[in-house]
C-alpha cells in the first residue's frame, strides 16, 4: 500500500512539473509574438470562410459585407501593401488603358477625359468616377453585372462609370453588340497593369471589384463585389456622395 501511495505521489509531482513547464513556455511568448499568432489565425479564418452576403445592410448606408470590412481591417493590421479607402488615386496607370473603339491607349489626353479632376472643365473636376474591374478573361460575373448595370442604373450614374477588364477591344465589342449594351464605357487592361497599380487583382483569387474615385482620392473600395448586389452597392456608394 505504501509503495502504491508513493508511486501516485511521484506521478502527481511529475504532472505538476509538466504543467509548470508549459506555463513557463507560455510566458516566454511576448505580446508581439502573440499578436502575430492571432493575426495569422484570423487570416486563416478569412481564407477558409465563404462569402457572406446576408451582412449587407444597404438600406442603412453600408456598401460592404461584414466579412469585407473585417478583411480590410485584418489586411491593414498585417501591413498588406494595397490601396485602401482614403488613399491617393494614381492617374498615370490610366494612360495605358486601351480604348475599346479605337484600339489605342488613352494617353494623356484620354486620361484627362476619364479622370474627373484632370478634366479641363472646372465644372467636372469635383465629380466622381465609378470603376468596376475584373482581371478574369471573359468573366461571366462581370458580363452579368454589366447587363444588370445597363438596365438598373440611372443614366447620370452610368455616365460616370467605366468598366476595366482584361479582354481585347474586339472581344468587348462583340459582347456589347450581342447583348445590346450601348450605355457602358469599357476600357481594356489586357496586361492587368492598371489592376496591379490599384491592387485589385486579389490576394488569393481574382475577383470583381468596385472603386469610386473623387478629387484625387479613393473614396469607396469593395473587393470581391457580389454580382447579385452590385447594382445596389453602386447606388449606395454613389448616394453617399450627396450627403
């Protein structure tokens, strides 16, 4: 009996030592290291989670899902090098975009006609520009969105909207003609250089995005724009400009 009792006490002491060693090792993890660990956990959760659209509260003035907002905050915490709302909107990348009709690059003159604050007319310099981009060739999501925008957006918004995709001018002309879309301005970025500059290619997968620029700044930015809600998201973002 005494031998069994001593054995139990020895085992218990051994377990205490294991616990103490574990506690010591935890104490060795400083705050910065713990923050890195937690940031990586949140990043993994974002990558493994599916897109959630029920978090849209468009009537309340929001134009992003809760997941999109969290992803932006986490990207900022991780120091990801990409454009965020409020950042300067570079204009030089517009020069190499291709005019769908002529097949020529916009250049300086074309850029001035597209980018509001570069316009020679002072009345247009405070205007906004909505940009819908998609790096995927012949993107079914983008094409569906273009059809929806053509029918669902008011003329004053469409006149301030441009689509930038990776298709050739000829491919874009064929699609627009086949679907009787005449009120959407499309620019071509086959090499995706504009999309790289505006960091809208996507970190893990290519996706459709919405950017609203105004007075030299990125005012609104939605990555992984939902095709079903795109038209309403654009309306909500634009409505904020008049508040």
